[in-house]
């Protein structure tokens, strides 16, 4: 079950969220700050901030993504503020370049996968079949038309409909990926 902002308004729900994610987030933070106590403090601060801001969190957004991103950002702030590591060492360990992929893997990969599955499942049956054949089956429009015994224009129209739906449903993730790509190019 996905945790959204609407699900953390009660103390019991917040405690459940804390118990489910605290340990994993501590290990995640420790990879960056190299100190378990500092990692625990960072994660605790993030949870305190989440509790304080619980009424302003978008109920449609994933709390897990918020937690992962917040912990990651606080780890970078910790490293910057404590100057325990030089920037050259961080680059040598690939923390700047790989951290976005790791954050994405840790926090967002499941969410993106669920969002894609949900968006595909929402497509009308024929549209979904054509989309899956093209995007996941690597079939060309003409091959799909031949296999389904429909016109290529029908395949084009259904793909256009499917892609428009996917763009709308995955808009938030597209913006996140573009931001990550922009940051990685710098």
C-alpha cells in the first residue's frame, strides 16, 4: 500500500510510517554521511519536519518519495556543513553523479513502476494491447496492424491516444526525470 500525505494525519498512521521506513532511511543516509548517529539524527529530523508539516503535504503525493528526497538533501547539507569530506572525495566516490540514480532506485523506482502499470491498465482494452505491443513488445506499427488485422491508421490513432494518456498520468515523473537529467549535466 502506498503512503500518501492524506494517510499521515493521525498519530497512529504516522507511527506506522515511522516504523516502516526509519531503519531503511537510516541505512540510506549512512551511505552518504558515513556515521550511523548522524544518519539517525538526519532521519529523525526529517520525520519531525514531516509531522510538523503533515497538514500542508499534498495528499496525492507519495510520502515515501518525500522522505527519501528529504533525507538525501539533508545528507548533502550535513556533508557541506561539517566539511568532513572534500568535494573531490565526494566526486571520487561518485556520490554526486550516482546519488540521483540511487535515490531514484531507492525511493522512486517502485512508485514509477506502479504509476506506469496503473496508467497502462487505465487504457481501453484495444488501446492497451496496441501500446504494449509497441512499447514493450518492440513491434512496429505495421507489424501490429498486420497481427491484429486492422489498418495502420487505427494503430496510429490508438498509439496517439495511449501516449497522450501516459503523458498526462506520468507528468510528475517526467518533470522529475528532466530535473535529474538537467542536474547530472552540470
